């Protein structure tokens, strides 16, 4: 049995769908049973209603599980609780979505959180695989309302390049490892799209697809942080986001890998493919 946490999110929902398509026994851990997809894509999936903050629900969901796919906001206490439950229930292999620059001394809070979780995972002796995606293309949906209203978007990444990846390819890589974990023990895979792009490239692709000029408006990280706070984001989240975009401007995300193709057997989707597939979201 393969259990996926965070199963109603973008990466998790698609991973579960792919596992079902492979004819594998799949179980989805969700907090709200009403969020189960109703389109038939989860046919045959076992649903476990549970909460990261309630260990007894985790243990019940983990019963009989051989492989665990951990997808969550990476709150250390919550993922550590999931790992501890996996230990109690004798799970054989854990796959975790992480950040490839997760270190204890990282200047970025969320990367330090990932590092703490990884350390706990390794200390418990569980067999594991780490999947580290670059920026997700689906994060562009967050600026879709701004694009619709102002024909442009604000970002503080300067001309920094990044190996942006479609979350569907992250799901495919996760499902591939979950389907056959042997040989992936102790490995960290870097997941990227096929090319390095900038937010100017994003604006150009949106311009092409929408048939109207979409402007990339460059701001400083401090201006970006203030704008996100004014838009309703909590200050710590806005500060962390702005910090990451500032690092991107300095080249922090300018890396590519062939790991998606090696794991899935197909090339990752390009930015143009993503924009073409989701153009309605920006109209």
C-alpha cells in the first residue's frame, strides 16, 4: 500500500491519480473528505481522514503501508509526527518533497525547516528518497488575478534564471519512485523543467498566449515584501518569499537536471506547454 499525505494538493492529487493509473494500491491522507476529486480519477483509492496534529489518525492511516509519500507545507512538528508514525507502523520507504539547498544554517527559514525534517528522517533509520523541485510553474497562478487586472505582474527576482518545473512532472517523478522504490534508497533527485527561464520569459510566453502585452514589473525584495503584506500575506511568509526571490535574482535557482526524464521516461514540460495548457487561468 502506498500512502500519500497532502493528497488534495496539486502534487499529491496528481500523484495519487498516476498511482491508480498504474494499478497500484493507493491510500490518500486528507483532512476533509469533501475534497476528494469527483471526476473518477481517484477510483479505487482508499481514503484516510486524518490530521498531522493527531497522531492516532496518522497511525490508523499508516497501517499496512509499505511506501509513504510525504507532501506537506513542511512544518517540522507535523512532518516529524508523520515520520514517527511511519516508524511505529513499520513503513519501509519514505519519499519526501524537499529543497535541495536545505541546510541547518540556511538564511531561509523554510530551508532550515526542511533540513530539520530530513535530519529526523535519517536519524530514525528509515529508507528514504528525497525529491527537490525547482520553482513550480503552478505558482504563477498566484499572480493570475494581477495579470488579469493590470496586464502585468510584480516580482523581485530581477533577471535571475531558474529551472521552473510543472508540478505535474513532480507528481510523475514521485509516482515513479513510489511505484518501484528499490534502487532509489538514499538518493536525492533534483527536479527541473527543460530550460532556464526568467520572469521576463514568463511575461513573453503570457504575451504570446494571450495576444496582449504582459509586463514584468521589477521591484526590490523590500518593496515586494510590503506589497505581499498589503495583499494579506502574514509578515513572516511575505518576508520569507521576498528573501527567496532576492536569492533567485542572485542566481540561487539557476540549475537544471535530467532527473525527471531518468525517473519518468519522458522530458519535463516546458514553460510554453504550461502556459498553453492553462491560458484560461490568465485571461
